[in-house]
């Protein structure tokens, strides 16, 4: 089965967060190191998909294609983003 990367945005307290979804199955959220972007996961998506993993790469606020926050996010801010229950 051939998979295609689905790119989208979700609203957050930091503005729009860019994310990509690849594959289907058990979801795995991939958070990049800083400074970087979710592009670092492009080679991992096709490896994980045949294993039954739905990879969800997220650009953290201010990196990649996500909006820049008005102030530096704290670790608690990042935790609140991780509580998003539904990715469209």
C-alpha cells in the first residue's frame, strides 16, 4: 500500500501549528529537536508505515511552518499542546 503525506494545520494557543500525517495504524507523535522542523522525519515515515504506525510529525511553535509565538513557550505550554486529543 502506498501512503501519501497529508499536511495540515491546527489552531493552538501559539497560533497555527503545522503537522504531517503518514500511514495508518497506531499513532506515533514525532516532535523534532530545536532548532529544526518536522522535515527531519521524512525518511522515517516510509519505514514506520509498513509496521502499522501512523506517524504524526509536528512543527513546534516558531519552527518549520508553524506560527511564531508571541513569547517563549515554557515546558508547561508544550505539555498543553500535547494534550490535543484530535488531529483533523
